[in-house]
C-alpha cells in the first residue's frame, strides 16, 4: 500500500516517499511533508542549480547553499 502525504509543495495529497531522502531533521520533515513527485522535481532542479552556479558538492559552503535552495524550493522559505 502506498503511503500518502499532504504535499507541502503541491498542496494536495500525493504518494509519499518510501524512505527518508535526506539525513537529519530536514530529511524527516521532507519525508513527512513532501511527495515523491515533488522530490523528483527537486532532484531535477538541483542538478540545474549545481551546474549553473558551478557548485562543488565536496565544498561545505556549497553544500549549505544547496540546502538553502532546497528549503526555498520545497517549503517556499
């Protein structure tokens, strides 16, 4: 049986993810409030951001930037 969540991104009930997609409190929040569809949309957008802004995911500062973009994208904050 599919897990249904009220997706904060799409503002409606949609299929949730099978597992927590990101570590820590943020990952738990995403798991509870973001649908699989919205998460896949974020993954595509994340790739665009990394390429356009030439972010290095091994750089802790760039990792913080992508988390900030993720919060804005998924939660509009």
